């Protein structure tokens, strides 16, 4: 039981650190855009990622959404699968 509690505590701490870094980035780094740590060597930049990590899954979600409507007729399953561009 102590092992489970320790793991949950570690996860909570990591989530807290992650949220703290995001808060800092939005409130400190976003207004300036770039913060040099070592000039001309290392800098921190604020960049927004608008969900690119989940974009490949959007095509698969369309298959799942349409899949339940066409399962009665197997010929319609192939029609619901997005074709490569």
C-alpha cells in the first residue's frame, strides 16, 4: 500500500512541476518571446503547439465515428475508410 501511495505522490509532484513550468512560461517567457541563458549559445523560446501531437489520430477518429453506422453492410466499411491523399 505504501508503494501505491508513494507512486501517486510522485505523479502528483511531477504534474505540479509540469504545471508550474507551464505557468512560468506563459507569464514570464511569453511576453518576451526569447530568453537567452547563455548569449549566442542557449536560449529559451516560447512556442505554442496547437495540438500537432494529436493530428494523426484525427483521421482514425473519423473511421471510428463512421464505423458504427456502416457495420451492417461490409461493403460500406471500406467506403468509410479515408483514402490516402
